């Protein structure tokens, strides 16, 4: 699942300027921890092909080498997303945030602190916490070891890769946990419509993450759709079309309301 061997440009920033009515509707797609824009690229291309304006940023510390993820602070991730939202607002009237896993947590943090920049949120297997006692010892572990075995590329479809790191950077995990705590503490401030997709069989995150988001988010309009034939990186899995088509309906409905 390493980034080596990724097709040219697949793990880099991706952006398409839309056209017509749909071109005034923009979406920022936010990938997960140790992942890359490749996990969001098909989803973005789906909307881009329909005339929407899309942007898929490569988050700081990602898409280079895993050691770089031990050198970033968690605030850099939402800051990058805000930059992308501001770029969209130069040409778009309605803007959405789509996030996968940690990208979901980042999107929720941004939605709570920059509500004026978005009109709706779509999440796929979002992170909300790291359960268990192990995370409490993460600061000690980070001093002893630079990385652990990767937990990425949880995809049911054979021969499919998200082209992420083949290691789990321990200092990066500390920053991830800080992001999750900050994002969860402000879930109640979010009042934007939300659509959430949850994989029934997810080997990376327990269902408690989805349950936390659904229970604690302040949004009046929130919907959860179960994915029965995908693992964690569902945007590249068998249920991808379910995600794409239902998120399109969500965007169309919100865009009409505005």
C-alpha cells in the first residue's frame, strides 16, 4: 500500500473548475491519516464530470514519506482545508466539505469553527476518538519508536490501493489524537446538514466513532447510510457508487434550498 508505484499525479493535489450552474457549487475532499488524495480522487472525478468545482488537497505530512508525518502539528490539517474553502469561495456560491476517516474529523473541526464557509458536510467512516487504553501510553511510545505497522488500505476489493504510508508514525498519532479531541469538543456547535456513510465491516475504526458523531453533532438534518460491502476506505471499495450517488442527491437538495 506504499505510495511508491502510484500513477503519476494521483497522490498530489487535484482540482477541477466546474462549468454552468454546477460550476458555482464547490466541494473540498479531505483524505485520511497516512492516506493521500488518491482515496478521494474517484469521488471528486465523479462530481467533476458533472460540472461541479472540486478540490482535493494533499494534507501536510502526507504523500511524501512517513517520517514527514512525525513533523507536523494537527492545526496544519484544518488550516489547509480552510485555504481550499477560501479558494472555492472565489468562484462558488455553495460549498461542501467531504471527509474520509481523519478527513472526517478535520471536516467536523472546520465546520464548527468556520461555519460561514460551508453549506453541508458528507462523511465516510469519520474518526471521532481513539478508544482503549493504548492511546494513553502513546506519548511514551512515541519517544521509544518512530513508527508502528500500518493500519491503512482496509479495502475489500482486491488489487486496490489508497497509496498511503506503509507505516504508522507515532508522533503523528499524538497529533491525530489532539485533533480528534478538539473536533469532538465542538461537535455540538455544528448546525450544517450532514450525510454520513458507515461501513458495517470496518477493520480500522469501531462503530463507536460513527455513533459519537451522530449523537453529538448539533445538526438538525443528519442522515446515516450503512455500507454493507465495503471496509474502511469505502470511497475505493464496492460501495463507492452508493456513496457517490447519494452524496450527489444530498448536494442537489442543499443547493436547491440555498
